[in-house]
C-alpha cells in the first residue's frame, strides 16, 4: 500500500507549545484522513497525576518535543513515510 500523501494538517496548539496536548486532524490527498491527539512528553505524567494513578493508558498519542507547526508537520510526515503510512492510517482513520 503506498504511503498516504498529506494534503493538510489542522489543529489549535496551546498557548505554550512546549507543554500541552491538542487534537490534530490530517486530511490526505485522496480525501481520507486521521484525527488523533498530539502531546508533549510531559503530558503523560500530568495525566497520571490528575487521575491519581501510577500508570497511564489511552488511545494512541503522537508525542512530540513541541507543538509548534514545524514539529507537528515533521512528525506527521514521518508517520506518513514509515511503513507505508501504517501509523498515520491506524490513528483514528476517517473515511473519505
């Protein structure tokens, strides 16, 4: 299966792009897409503290060093390129 070609990425980054999480919507050139959560590495610890748990599990999350547009775009492009786009397709695939 050929790698998906990313047409657009839409998300609203938090005010401080160095810490936080947000929903990311990716539209492929074929009209399909994915929607998933992106977060900085510190979020898992914050989620565990808020839930008062010693472990955290959830739907897949794309962890990035920063939620700025360049970093998120690079991460999405890497997901599209790796393994024919398997992980980008796996993250909450939307139908065309």
